[in-house]
C-alpha cells in the first residue's frame, strides 16, 4: 500500500514471493477463498456431480467456482492474494506487470460455466488427461474425443 497524491491509500502489488523463501508449505488465512461466478444453472443430468449424495463430496464441491481467468477477474487485491500461491494456483515468482499484460488480452467469456451440447441429455462429459505420454499408443484418442471438454 502507498498513499496517493491526494493522501488516500492505494493498493500496490506485493513484492514477488519465491518458493525458495519457504522451508515448508505455508498456510494462509485465505487458503480456501475462491472466486465464484453466478449460481450454476439447474442441471438435467442424472449423473451430475451436483446430485452426489456423498456427504464429504457435497461439503467440498464448489459448483460455481470461477473456471476461466479473464481481464475482469483480477484486481489488485486478488493479485496480492494469488501472489502467495505457486503456479498453477497463483502467481508466486511472477511480476504483476508481466502477467497482467497478458491477462488484459483475455476477453470475458460469454458463458462462465461449461455448456452441455444442445439436444443432449443435459450432461457435460469431461476427460482429464495428463500430458506425460502415459496414454501414448493406448488407442484411447477416439474415446477421449467423445467428451465435450478435454482438460490436459
């Protein structure tokens, strides 16, 4: 924080944190604070995770967590919070000006949530696959391609 020419406090980027500054995993009082979008649409998918009856899952599941980073999703306060976390969860070891130059180019999505294919059963099918090559030669490509979204 610094004072503006009018005397008001202005939030500024915190100094760059480095992983090497920590000898053990730090715990912050904002570890479990997440940006959230509008409440999720009602789903017609019978197998939706939102319909889970597993109590521990229901307690941990965040149905409207923000999925996409875009130019309007990061202000100085959010930058300073995320600067405490290592990539891919935050911006530790990165400079504000360098990251924000790229973030400002990302438009806000028209739909903040994953959309099901029209005319489908209402289910969104996702495949989460690694990029270490473990599926190389597995002939799983066609099955993976049947999903609506593929996360690597």
